[in-house]
C-alpha cells in the first residue's frame, strides 16, 4: 500500500509560481484559477487523491508556503 499524505498551503505566502505543480511526482497539485489570495495570486492546492507526502513541493517552494503531512502506516502484527 503506497503511503498517503496531504498538503496545506499558506495562502498568505503562496505566490502562484507553479514550482510545486511542475515538480509534484504524483501530479496532484494545481493552481486554483477561480480564487485569488489577498495579494492577487492564484494559490496552489491539492486537486486529487494520490498525494504520498513525499515533500518535494515543500522543498521547491521558494516561499516555504507548503506544509506536508504524511500518514504513518500502522503495522499489523
């Protein structure tokens, strides 16, 4: 079973640069073209299931706007 994760984007920091979008290996991040932030940018968001919590998006984000959460698999004994 692949790991599961999710991200939270701090919209006060996100500038819509799309580095997270273009570097996501699972292709589950996109800019929300309907909304804009207080600063006028289209924020990034998780658009589909399949996030593994790999953290690539957080690493490439120049504004440190992304926090990644990864589920810890419970070991069945």
